C-alpha cells in the first residue's frame, strides 16, 4: 500500500517513480529499443516479400490481406492477458517470454505450406508482439519525468522506423537471394538471439517497491490510502470517458487505414509501377530518415503545444492524419512516391500524441488500463485493414483501391476534433479524482 502510494506521489511531483543511474537507464532503454526494432521487423518485414509468397502459394489479394490481419488479430486477443501478466508478475520476464515467442514463431513461418498455415503462424507472431509496446513503454515512463514523456517516447518510437526498414530490407535481400522461406529462418533466428538481452533488464516492480519503502521511511513521501480497483469501476471509467473512447476509436481507424498502405505498398509498387521487390524495399528505406525525424520532432512540438493548450494531445494528430490522407491519397492516385513518403512522415509526426494522452485522460491508477484500451482498439481495427485492403484490391484493382482507401483517414480526423473539445473536461475530472484520493498533491 504505502510503496505504491509513495511512487504515485513522486510521479505527481514530476519525478521518475523508479530512479536509476543515467548509464544504467540508457543501457536498459537501448535493450528495449533493440527489441522494439525486431518486434516491428517481424511484424511488417513480410510485407515486402508478399509478391514472392503470392506467386509461390498462388494467393488472392484477400488471402494476402489475411496474412497481415492475422498478426493484428493475435495482438488484439493476447494484449490484455499478457499485459496483465506483466503487471501482476514481472514486466521483465513477460517481455522475455514475448520476444522468444515472436522470434520462434517467425522461424516456423518458413515451414508454412499454405495460406492457412502461414496465417495461423502469423497469429502467433501477433501474440508475441501483442503486449511488448505497453510493457516496454510502462518501464520507460517509470524511469523519466512526466514533463519529458513526449520527447522520450518520440525518440523511443523511432524504433518503429528503424525496425520497419531493417525488416523490409532483411526480408527482401534474403528472399531474393535464398527464397522467401529462408528470410523467415534468418530474421527469426537473429531476433531469437537478440531476445536474450531482455534477461539483463531490471525488475521494475521490485525496484519500485524498494525505493517507495525507503522514501516513506525517510519522510520524503507520505502514505496515502491505496486506490483499490475492481472490474465494475474500471468498466465504468472506460465507458464513461468519451474523450478516451473517441481518441481510441480514431487511433484504431487511423491504424486500419495505415495498415492497408503498409501491407500492399510493395504490391502497388511492383504490380502498378513495375518495380522489383528490392526496388519496393528501397522505397520503404527512404521513409526511414523521415520517421527518425518525425517521431522526436512530433514529441517535442507536442510538449511545447501542450504547455499552452492541453487539447494539443488531440488537435495535433487530427491535423497530421488529415494531411496524411491527402498525401497518401494523391500519392497513390498520381503514382508520386514523394507524396506517399510525406504521408508516412505526417502520420508519424502525430502518433506520439496518442501514447501520452492515454496516461493524461485518467487518474494515475488507471494508466495501464487506459493504455490497454488504446492498444486493443488499434489492434482490433488494425486487423481489419489488410483484409479490407485485399477485398478492395480484388474488387477495384490495386491502383484504384490504394488511392481511394487512403481517404478513410478523414474519419479519425473528424473524431479527434470532438475528442479535443471534450479533452479538458475529462482531464480535469481525472485530476479531481486524484486530489480526492490524496494523490497528486505535490
């Protein structure tokens, strides 16, 4: 009781709830960053070799979409159980389990003999990657002050760009030289070796308890009544928080639309623009430096805007996603690669806003639940994207389907306007609840 309360009080005073020497902290973040890169690599790297799998297994556009949808469905099914396991038992051990799982299943994908068997294995990949982002982000935010979360998470999210390009390049190079099956063996094998680094991570829960108890004993933090959660109150919080639900729905629809692009971009570049598989992978590589700039830049802009207007958490991604709709839509329509790359950059610029808003819209004791709701929305709706894209391609053709689908981005942009208008109301309600519970008094 007292250690949790003390940690919450420290966090409210804009202090890290787990204090680590700078060198160790950076070392642990580096491990999490590397693991995040391979999380993304095994998730999205397959997209660049879909033309080879399509030819070998004789797949339709819908079947290709199902391969990507399977990953997100696996994430949606397992995110809450694995997140709960990590919070209740050990974040470090759960992260190790997840990394070993996604790596091992990736290796097994090389043995698939049909679309169904490959889809089932990709479901396992999704299970492995399901809770990594929530657990790793929870660890990182516990090591840094709240006022720097935008910058820190913006930098951390560059792993999505690095991991994406590492994945598409490794899968493409190995597949073109040794076949698509060998790409799964090699990438999965390397990821399995990297997963062992997770054993060097600290036991965050143990450190929090030890440091919280010490602070109480030294009189540097006060004991307060612990907020006890139950399923009914938690469900009421989620269902009554309209700003949170609108944001999660918007984020999910945005990911759904983005997944159409990421899944079928290589198909578009190969079948519509006449590129080779390696050429399509090279286009993906051009997006990496854009992402490396966009994620931290977006986090820095968000931190500054937020100091003037808390609604920035919603209005910034609204603007960025609307811009991405135009860039992607006209990029695919006019076959202009620079516009497609601009769309990726704009989307990445606003993405960190969602991660910070999840923690901002609820009292501190609901942060994990709030983030879990966000992840559930983006994974469930994200799973729809590739299958929807495949169906549209079968019906409309690749060119028309890709250019038309991107304008779906306007729907989440509109939802974020309404979420922004409600943001201050629910932010204040969260702070009032903390004050009533004796938390956030520093």
